[in-house]
C-alpha cells in the first residue's frame, strides 16, 4: 500500500506545476503497466513453483 504522506511538496508547488504532457502521461502508463505485468508474472511463477511440491493441491504445504 502506498504512503499518502510520502510527498512533501508544498501546495503552492503542486498548484503552479505545469500539466503533464500527453507523451509523459503515456510513458507513466507504460511504466505502470510493465510494473503490474512483472508483479503478476512473478505471482503466477511463484504459484506454479509452489504447486510442484504441493501435496494438497490448494497451495498449502
């Protein structure tokens, strides 16, 4: 879970910052999707690896 209080920017800095460009927004979304995909693949790999040695079939050892 993300910490909502990690950003210490002042309100004036946030309100006067220029808006994000479309190119930067697309880059941020691509990075977020890549990160999510890596996490999902790692989760699936862990689940598949755990099932190799699992005798109960439900992920418990």
